[in-house]
C-alpha cells in the first residue's frame, strides 16, 4: 500500500493560470470538466476553442489549446469558419446565456440547423454575469436582476427561452442535452454529457451542445451554498434536466 | 490564358478561386449575388469550403474564424450588407489577421436601391467599424482590373495582416467584358506563425482583439499605424492619363474615373489640355502624386458617384493652392461622359475661384440642371 495517493491533478488541457471567476461560481467546474474530457480523449493538441463575450471571455487564458475570441454572440459563426477549413480539428465554443440565447440566437440556431460539426458548452445562469447581473433571456419569471428590479414581469419582459428544447427540433443536431452543476452527482452526469458531445463531433455526427445550469452567487446576491440550492429548487424545475436529442447514430457510440 | 467574356461578379469569384481562395462565406444581396451563386457551385467542385450564412453578421464572423487559421478567405456583399459586417471588420482589424471583402456598392443610404453607386467610400476608407484602424481599399474600373486586384487583395492582406477591401459599383459587377484569368492555384494554407490551427507539437496560440490594459491597447493602435505607414510607403497605386501637359486634372476612381476618361479623350480632341488621375488604391490614397500635380495644374475636377467623399481627400492634399471643383451623381445615377465634358468646358472657360466647399456650387448647378427646387 502506498502512502501517497494522487487525488487531484491539473488536467493537461489546463494552463497554470488561476481563473478570475467569483467564489462559488460554477464556471470553474464547467471548465474543469471540458479539460478532463479533452485530456481523456487525447485531443488537446488538435482542439481550437472559441471564447465568448461574457464572464468566460478569458477562457482562452485557462485552456492549453489554441483559442480565438469571438464578438458577442458570434462564436458559432467563428467556429463554423474554423471547422470548415480545418475539418479534422476539434472545435468548441463556450458561451453564456446572454451571448448564446440573446444576441447570438441567430448564429446558434443556424449553426445547429446546418449540423455544423462543432461542440457548444452553454452556461445557463439566468443572468448577464459580466456586466453585473442584468436580465437575460433565461432569467426566471419573477426573478430579480439589476434590469428587472421588481422581478421579471412576463407581461412586459417576456418568458424565458428554453434553448435545448428549441434546438432539439432541428435535424442538424446530433446531441443536445441539459445537465446541472449543483451537486457531485449532477457534475458527474455533466461530464459524461460533455464527453458524449465531443465524441459526437469527432465522429462527424453533427452539432452537439450541452446546456449546463450554473450558479452566479455574486449577481444573485446569495451565498455559494444557497446558489447551489437555488439551482436545484428553482432552475431545475424551470429547465428540466434531460436528453433533448440524441440521434440514433450518437446512441450507438460506446465510450 | 485566352481572353474570354466575363461578367464582373463572376470574374471576381473565379479570380478569387484562382488566387487560392480556401473558403467563402456570404449572404445574398443585389447587385453582388452572382459572386455567392458562382462560388456555391465552384468551391465544392474543388473541395473548398463554401457556406451561405444566415446573415452578413454570420458571414463575416465565419470569415473571421477561418482567417484565424491562416486560410485565404473572403466574403462579398453590397452596401447595406457591408454595414452589417462592420462589427466583424473591426474585430478582424483588432486581431491583426488578413481577410478580404468585396463591396459591390449600390445607392443609399438605407435600403436605397440596387443601382451603381460609390457612396460607401467613406465607410470603406475611413473605417466604418468602431475603433481606430486602417484598411487597404482597392477600386477597380473594369472587369480585368477587378480580376487583377482580387489576387493583389489577398497578397496585400496577408503581407500586412490587414483587411483588404475591394470596392466597385454595381455596373462593374454586372457588366460583361473580355478579360484574361490567371492560372488556377491550390488553396493557400500557409504556415503563418500566428495561425490558430490546432497546437500540433508547438506552443498554443491565442487570437483576440482584447487588450484590457489601455496601455496595451495604445501600443496596439500605434503598431497598427506603424504598419499602415509601410502600406502607405509601398502600396499606393493609381493610373495616369494625359497628365504630362495637363492644365486641368480630373480625379475619379472606379466607374466615375472610367467615364471621365471618355470625356478627357473627347476634350483632348478639341485641344483642351486635360488629364485624369484614377486612384486604384483609394486607401492608401495617392496623396503624393496629387500633391505633385498641384504645382502643375490650374484646377482639379473631382468626379464621383456620391455627394463628394473622395473629394475630402483631394481637398486635404491641395489645401487651397488651386481651385478644386466637384461633379457628382449620387443615389445610383451613373454620369454620362458628356456631363463630364460640359464640366471640363466650364473649367477651361474659367475663371475659377478657390472655394471652401466645392459642393456648394455643384449643388446649385444640380438643382438648376435637374430643374428641381431646393425644398
């Protein structure tokens, strides 16, 4: 029996740079899961990431892969450009809900409809984090944000957009699921989904996306622990976890 | 290669393919759609990338992504579509990567019309997108020149890691002329030391337009300007016609310059000593050539298919030393050569005064010629 057991190691897909994320934010968990999957699949060297505008704008500082930084919402278009000229590389975007579901809705829908062989990691934390917690398309009805200060009024501010449900109607989508990062069990399920999404891409089986319900303690104005509870008690009911589309070809993948 | 009859837009598309175009991303808009249509069949036939994007925003950001890999890549559009692309152009400029964009200009502002115009000169030359950045802008006046400048656009964009735009009006795009194509080249996939093409056995690379520390952004701005000074010193291109003994010189680019040439030839036959300077690079603008002419001539006439945009560059160079007159047809109207000839006669019959804004007298002449009254 050895006295030393290695229980934690920085993935090779990570740089040495500490992240700038707030305490209790699940961006770090999501980054880590992507990095572990890139390591396990041995694709760090041939992956090109596309960073969004939003809290993850500096994602390129943390991943040890080639990276480009897109204008707000345009990551799926940039990823399309990269992938079309380098079809043998792995291309992923990492986008928040303001980036993907508001200003970039056109780009994400059409990348999915074209069946672009890219992987999208979609962080849904129900607000615009980087600009200080304004209402996002994903903000829950009644939820207070800095631009819906009495709570989102659906009569004047509309209803949340359920992106996974929407995109799953498109033929070009190979894999589209929603997971959550609020506890270890769900984090493990999220990692499996991220793996399946990248496996979808390397097999050329179409567009793949994993939506991750995430926390934003700073802008929600609650503690990290209560943020995890908020995800479980309020976000999961509004955004049910599940497999919204797994094409027959993707179902055959054995990992 | 033999001379063949080519339509401008299709000639542009084919010459881009011949120059090693690796990927094209575009969106339909008149009067440039033939470029998209042509490449939709030509690119896949050669195993190259083609995507009809969901919008011009999508198209320019696909260009941005593909350009980051070091591939030869382009888009094309017309005025309203190019406005939508300005976001992407600013990012491309800030990331210092090469990309080529063709603007087959039409009458505006707004939806305007689909007739030939040159009213996007300021947008192309002065910037259009946010931030402080230079860009190369080429202006062909014929199908053959468009073919030749297409290949040059890619070379210049890659040499200076900069946007190269080709601006032409709808008449060059739609016109058929005999022209010669260059030989077909394989897609360029050069191993640039900045390209993000997958960190295979090398240090990983990042391409971004973010410089969060203002001092870094300032250094970037200064580097862009220094790079631009090299472009200005080495890449100015223009054509001179009958300038040696010219007392009057017309300055016009693209179709306006070409129509002016017909008028110049007629005036020469009548014994009027008039010449033409036709800028091919409107950015960098041929300031030096114009400056030398200023010491030689009695007056300039600027002709454009807009309300006087390049006119400002001429005024900046001439600086009141001799009179500068203006004749424009905006809104999608193409001037006839006899209109320019009338202007030449007006110049030759003198006397002319240096005015602060040559548009004033032009506007008065326009209202009188068009028999309309100022509202």
